[in-house]
C-alpha cells in the first residue's frame, strides 16, 4: 500500500502561504534525510509519502496535486518515471529527481517527465536548497504577468536566425509592446550591427552585476533602437566564453528581463550548453530556422531530435521557420514537415535585395521595405505570435552540468 504522512512545520510568515512540496520515496531513511533538508527552504509546505508497495506512480490517488514533487527513485526508476509520463502534462508538477538513476536513459526519461534537476547521491543540502530556490523562482515567473520569452536558433550556420530575431523583435515592439532583443552569442553576436545600434555596455557587464540590478538599471545598460525596442549584446573587442557565465546569472537576467519587458527575443548560438539550455527551457516559443537543402535538413533533423528527445522541449512550443523559401525547390515544405515530424511550419520568401539592403543599412525590413514579400511574411508571423496564448510547459533539466559531458555542438 501507499503510506503518506504530513510534516508539521512551524508557522512563519513564509510557511502560511507557502507552496506545497511532496517528497516521495521507497526508502524511509532517504525520505527522512530529504525532509530534513527541505524544511529549511522558505516558502514551502513540505509533506512526505513513503511508498511501500503497490503502484509505482508517486502521485497515485492523491486528492490534491502538490505544487512541486521531489522524487527519490528506487531500482524501479523506469516504472516510476514512466508512470509520471503517462499523466497529462498539466497533471505533472515541476519535478526534482534524485536516487540511483541510470545516467543516460534515466536522464532522458526524467527530462521527458518534466524534471528540472537531478541531484546525485548523497544529496548535499546546499545543492537541494539551490534547486528548490530555482523552482520557486520559475514558478513566480510563470505565475506573474511577465513578458513572453521567444528563442530563435539556427539549424545550420547562416540559416537566418539573426535576421528573424531582429525583425521579429522590431515587429513585436511596434505591435506588441516593449521588447528586449538579447544576443546570447557571446563571441560572434551581430544583432547590434543588424540594427545599427552602438553598444556602450555588454551582456557580460549585466550578467556580472545582475544580483543588484532592477528594471531601470537593466534598461540603462541596453542600447535603444527605439523607445520600445532595446538591445543587449556584446562589444566587438570583448571575448567571453560560455564557461565564464554562471547559470544562476543567466537565470536571474531572464527573470528580470521578463518582468521588465512585454517581450524578450533571444538570438541563440548554434550549440547546446547550459546557457542555451536554460533559455530553451523557459521559452514560450522556440523557432528553429532552416533552409531547403539536404544539409540543412540533416542538421535540422538532428537539432529537433535533440530538442525534443534529449532536452524535453514540448512539441507545441517548437516551430520551424523555412527561410529563403522557394516553391520550386527540390526539398518541399512537406518533405521538411515529414523529416522533422513538425506541422508547425512558417515560410519566409527569398528576397535577397530587400534583406541585403536592410542588413547593410541597419534598418529593419518593416521600415526599409514595408511592402516586400518577406516583410509581409514577418508581419504575419508576429501577428500569429501576438494572437496566440503562449503557455510554458515543463521541459529541460536546468543544470546541464549534471548530465551533459562538455558542450555538445549540433
């Protein structure tokens, strides 16, 4: 049978209105250890569930689902994670996982089940409390009426992600409210050049000072293309490695950006690491940019598979943009849709002259060539985005260093 017992907590100003954390395990000693650590986390009401036999679903027969779930898996980890996966997404609370889990297959199942983090045993108190703090922050982001986060990434180098990110950000700033265009290519970012703005401060400066920064300070560090469109990127003479940026710094920046702007558009580098990972996890929409060639399609297939299967990006959040679309090309839209198993396709027509003039002048297409076919397609894309209710769903493990060995480039 399943046995459950509630943990009484001293009533403090955080505890009365705290969110509910359920800890489940088949090991009583492990359950007691985790419970002792979690009681020190402010803002949480902690309960535990000792599973002795019967169902492998840690949420089986609960009258009320918890806000968060900490699952200490057993040797039946496949069955326990599979039971969570069988539940609809809205019935799977944000998840932390610890215990004897197989590094590769187990991580994949955990991500698909919505795990935010995996904690190796013996679980250190500071790591568990930090993971709980990150989940609480994410919960506040999703519950607040903050801005929407849109991530744009190339399937193959030169596909047009920066073109899409810059022009989409401009369209959103005109029609959707205040917008931040964030360039996360730490070494070769070019959004500032594409919009012809001078970068007096860099994203590295912001990340280094993010703990003491508020919305006004963030806006002051950004370059202003217009009152509604701000740009944050790097400086040409500044070299930064992804390892120089801590995950917690980027998390804090994304949180502040969403609370400061109606829209945050992120131009991502073509790689998978802890920085792109956390951005993809929190994104309300992910655009993968491809072109109509076998090499683009091969790389796009690999990237989309990684996003879905390895990183757990939800299919409803994942859209494919076919740039330089040519109706007569040998690779058709149907070929791309079938190969990528994605029906959410958008097309941007091939308009070399308009795009080149826009990029050379630093003027967005909506201002440079408002009647060009590609401008009309971008306008339609932004209107579709503005007219869609975007809902963030559970996805990636937040701390890639636990299971990604180095940086996987796609």
